[in-house]
């Protein structure tokens, strides 16, 4: 065919990009397109997205291509460009959230109406979310362990090299990238180039001790690749292939697991996956204290201050902070999940809301009454209080193990609030 549009969304890369590779193989002209819609990320994520798009445009230009940017509704703008070119087909990477699936359905319908082809491709996950079905029936796996066993033995598609050339039509206006002012985004530089540099450093220097060090709150022993997976700056399949077996691959499987859950239950960000009759407290003051890192429980407050400062949080700290909100303060999991979604660079729907429901006991945990004790977690995974002191400087002089229980100190020795709930 003559011209294919490749609509980018959560797949901002050129390495192992099935939709882009297929377009370059099937068409004489390829038009990579990104549409900036009113629902685009804000805050730190906007900055990360801007850098990722700039990097993607540069990678495409190095291959003779271009990233075409349009503003408005993604479906309307894609169809408008398709009619102007004209294009014979639109290719996309398939996604699972309710918003993404609604957009894909509308785009498929409009393509059919305007006599353009429409194709979805894998690439957002390692194993396509609809590829695995329980042996006993059902449209998805509800429990992780049997999914992990089947997922581990499932075949993988070929990892694709980036195209040598991306032949765009002559005279096509590229359109401006986002240039609005945005918040600095801490530890992460957006884009595929930065993602691959970080991946290579981590695989060389840190991957070997991931199993022993991934729960070390103060250490820098996790990959911190999650924002790049969320924006598709890295292929999860390529990352798995380079990582080998072990605990890290299991974490990638958890990501795939929650994507297949979300495909089957698209209201995961709104409704209980498993309703268990929990009664939540409507306590705005407690929720605000939790969001600001002022609960009086150091490990929880350090986690929430890290989120505010960096747009990222250690995974162990996420579980501790989330459990405190829903189990101790009895605040609805949706309040916490939405706060994380607003601030986390890696805050995508399946992982964020799937994990929150897991902690709240409304999701895929086989132990729905699980409670994570924050003081025990701090003593185990931050025994010297290094992580706590990093984000709570007001506790910098608190001695020894009292860092985990500063409420036991004499009144007035510190500028730190008492705990919102009893921790005795």
C-alpha cells in the first residue's frame, strides 16, 4: 500500500515497535503521528512526555522520518490527516484501559467509515493481555501464581530491530512539539535514549543483586525503569530478554498480569474488583495528612515525601503507605490511588489501580485481610533509618531505632506530629 499512519500513544520508541516495523515493511510511505489531546498528562508527567516526544522525533529523523504532531481529539485528528494524505491504513499498539479501548473502538469505526484499514499490534506488554486463558474456563486469570506458571512457559514473539528508514511523504508539516512550561521531574529524563542508557547501566551494575536488594529502601538497587515502561520508551519484551530469569522477570510478569486483569475488568480504577463490603471513612483531614507526609508514622511520611519530591516511590514504600491509608486510617483506596495516579511518573491504570486494590483487599490478593505493619517494615527494610532521614530531615537527630517510633520521645524534642492513629 502507499501510506500508513502509525499512531503513537504508550509506545514512544523505535526499538521493538511492531506497529512501526509492520508499517515500514508494508507501505511506501509511513507517517508516525502523535496527537496531543486535552487529557494529556500534567505536572511532572507532562515534562517527561515532552522530553520523550522530542527524543522520538530525533530518532525518527535519524532514519529519514518525522514525528507528526497534531492537537485535538486523537480519533478526529488521525482521520483528518488520513484523508489529507490520503492514507490506506492506521496502525496502533493495542492498550487495555477503558479510555484506550474506547479510543481504539472509535478509531476503528471511523477508519471503516472512511475506507481505511485499521490494525492493532502488540508491544505494550510481554505477552498480549488476551493470549492466556485459564484451563478451567474464564476470560482471564484472577490469581497471580497460576498466571505466572502459564506466562513463563508461553512463547514470545520476535524482538524487532528499529527500522533502517522511515519513509515519510514529501512536504508533510511536522507540527510543533509541546513547549508549555512544566514542572521538573526529579530523577528521570524522558525518552528512549535515556531509557536505554539507564537499562544498560542497571543490567551491568545492579541486576545481579536485585533479588537481595530490591527491598532495601535506602539503597539504589531497583531498576527505576518503570516510568520508561509506562510511556513505552522501553520494550518490556526486550527488557525481559536481557534480564534473564529471576525476581525481576517476576515483577515484569506482575505488570502483564494486571494488564490482563484490566482488559477483562476495565473499571478497575473505579469499582471494586471483588466487593467485600468494606466501609470507608470520609476523613479529608486524615487523607490530607497522608498526602503531605504528616501522619506521624515516619516510614509512611518518608514514602509520601519521596513521592512529592521525585514523582516516584520505592515499591516496598508504596505498599507500606497504601496499607496505612486503607487499613489504619480506613480511607477509601480510590483516594490513595488517584493521588498516586496524579503524581507518579509511572502511574498507569493497570499497575497503579491493580496494586491498590490488591492492598485494599478488593483485588487479586488471595489474602484480602492482609495488613502491613509499617513499624516492622521500617525496622526490617530501613534498619538504620537512612531512608527516613533522607526525606524527613526534622528527624535527622533522632537516635538509633527510635527513628521508627519518634512518638516515644519526650514532647517538644522534635518538630514532628504525633501519629494519627495509635501505633502501640
